[in-house]
């Protein structure tokens, strides 16, 4: 299986290349605009010269069976459009685009061409979070904070808070019929945001503070006299009487702990079996993100 990897930056090195280059039957084809980065990355993973592509046209001419897009967000629309029109099943780092109109266009293109399109919401595959689907979820609380970096509303929401939005959507136990957004904006920068989703018998609250003093991620799900707490995707604390603590094993790879490995394998398995993946559900997350951005921009 010939698999293109577009964009060879930090996330590709930390999360995706270590997984892709060890999958049986996967032949990686690399593309980035930087010759130095292309050479260094290909040398690191022992990718032959014939599988190194400084130009996108050359990569597409290689006859790809699938592609992963890890380029900067503003490059996603053009790259994904080229891949989908070439009939190549495509996996894209979140967000699909940081503009709802562009995201809608790409999903519509994938649907009309019948080509798989997947968005990299890795937390849906992270074991500590996926296991929460088995827990009562009358109340869901998720916090994802940063130390001291307020950002523009669009960048903060689409590049960071989108994980909180999608995780809440993934975990809610029923249809959402009430949505509430609260943002704090100063001098055009978003300091913190709170999202509440509610439905019959449940409430889900997500919060992010970019001036919190620390970087942390905490998820709590509770109901029926029990609570499960997950800290930084690595530590699970079950509360039912006395707390019980489980920690990530010393030899568990970070990519597996954070769900990246499982997301990659799920996508590749779908390609191998000819199962088409739709990004329609991922689009619902982008719609919520745009709603939050609109609220924040209204406060500028």
C-alpha cells in the first residue's frame, strides 16, 4: 500500500511517522516543500530516493492508495481538494479547515466523489477516553488548559479547543438540544472559553483557559454514584467508595496512549477493505467551533 505523508513537521515526527513506517505492507511516500526537511526525515526513516517527492504533482503521480495530511492548517483546503479529486482516501490532522465554509466544501467534495475523508480526532481512539463510553455519563466535565498564551479566537478554537468540542460530542449519551457558549476576549485575544451541551438527563461542560498557569487536561464522567477521572490521558481514577488509580504502563507508546496509533490503523484498515469513511460527523464539530468563534468575535 503506497501511503503519502504530506507535511513533515513536529506532529508528523512525534505521532504519525513512527506508526506509519512500522505498519506491515505500508510503503511511505514523503512530501514537503523543504528539501532539507525532506532529506533529513527520509534518511531518519530509511525512505528510498524514489519515495521522496519535493513536489505535490510528483507525489500524486506515484499512484497513492492513501494519504495523510500534516501540513499547516491554512494549506489543508488546497491539499485535500487535490487528493480527493485524484480519488485518494485522505486522513487530515484536525481541523479540516479553520473556516466552516471551507470545511463544508471539502466534506461535500468527498461525498460527491465517494472518496474517504477522515479527520484526526485522536481522543476518540485514546483508550482512557474510549473506555468512558462504558461509564455512566450524566455529567461530563472536560478541562484543557494552557499556561500563558492567549491567541486569536479562530486559532485557539480551531487548533486547540476543537479537541474539547469533539470529545464532548463523542461522549454525550444522547442528542444535544441545548448549547451555551461563554468566552472572554481582551484586546482581540481569546483568554478562556466554556462550552455547555445538554440533553435529556445529561450535561457536558468543556473549559479551556490559556492563562491558567499550567498545561493540563482533565476529563471527568459521573453518574449512578460513580465517577471516572482521566488526567492527561495517562492516569485513570475510578471513584466508587475508595478511589482506584490506574496509570499508563511504562512501555506503552505515547502515540497509543493518545489514540494516534489506533486512528492510523483504523484508517488504513478501512482503505484496505474498501470501506468508505465519511467526515460528516467531524463537520458537526467544526460547526460548533464556528459558533464559538462567532461568540468570541462578537466580544472583540
